[in-house]
């Protein structure tokens, strides 16, 4: 039955990581990121 605790812990760790990443993205947006996290249009491949 240890595997239930292991899989629950793994799921919670993954969920925490995802929520932490989302929180970080929204926090950058709130601080006036000025588009620094947006992709650079000059780096886009042309002709596809």
C-alpha cells in the first residue's frame, strides 16, 4: 500500500510545480514585464 502514498505525493509535487510556474508567470505580468517574456518576432522562421 506504500505505492498509494508514493503516487499521491508525486501527483501533489507535480501539481505544486505547475501552480508555481503559473504563479510566476502571472507575477511577472503584474510587475510590468513590458513583454520581456513574449517571443521575439525576429526569431520566427519565415517561409513556413
